[in-house]
C-alpha cells in the first residue's frame, strides 16, 4: 500500500505558484520522498526527490518538514502544460508504490 | 539514449488470445519494473527485475501473466488467455543501480484493449 496521502484534486491559476501537499507520517529515516507526474495518456515523469533537505531543480522545489512527516511540491509559475496527476511516493530502494495522486487543474 | 521504449504502443486483442509486450530499458539500468494502470487509478506494481533476476511479483500477477528478462536487458510481459479485465495501460520503468537515491524512468506504455 502507498505510504502517502494527497488531496484528490487542486486548482491553481496560470502563472501562480502551485503548492501540492503530501502526508507521509510513517516514513522511516532512510526513505526518500519522490514526486512524479502523469500527463494524460503518457507514462509518469520524474520531477524531484529528497531525503531531509529542501531540493530545487529546473522543474520544481520540494519542501520537506523537519520531522519528515509531510512535504510540499512547489511549481513556481504554473502553466497550462502543468495540468496532470501528481504522485507523492515514499521509496527506499525497491518498487515504487503509487497512490491515487492529486489531479492538478491549471486555470487560464 | 532515447529513454525507456515500449512496443507496441497499442494492442487490441480478442478475449482468450495471448499477447506479449516488450520493454527496452535505458542502457546500463539494471532494474526494470512493470506496472498496470486502469482508468482513473495510479499505476499498480506488477513485478520487477534486477538484472535477469525477478525479485518480486505482486499478487496482481496471476498465473496467466509471466515476465522475463533473459539477458538482463530487454524484458517481455506475456498475458495468456486474455480477459476483458486485462484491458489497461501496461507501463515499464527502469532505474540505475544505486541504493534509494535514484529516479526511475518510465516508458509511454502499451495500451491493451481486450474485446
């Protein structure tokens, strides 16, 4: 079973920051937090991952709370092309278990 | 490197027929995963390989399903005696051999329709 909880859907205005929350209260000390997204009819696309520290790349930022029980994915300037299902995943070193994710709608 | 490649992209088959899908991972990725995804759901784990060894199989992988990775490179997923409930997107992913701190790359999937 997935070890994460996400809201089923969210809306965000185009050009604004999209903040997607994820709860992973049972995460263990050496498990990483991963984010993937899936645009309709495509395979999941890797976005970012982290262990303890906040991370940033060209796609997004990942903010992990100090207790590591939750995290937030930030898309700084959302565009219509960011409309997708976003999955938060906790992973150690084996299979990736997906939950239901958050369906993000970017509103023009 | 062109990423994870899956073939075919679409397959329509009659109930009771056998189908086989192929996945070519990114070169030098020793881990290969198979997932199934139905409409409105997240991908469900089926099985994964490390090199040629199949390390884990989900309970979703019934006796009609078999996966192989004979030389530790490409993999095949076969479904025997297909049923309408097998209609889904079958996704393949691969990842390099690093403990935990590595991302998996997914192919575009094979969409199976059983009629």
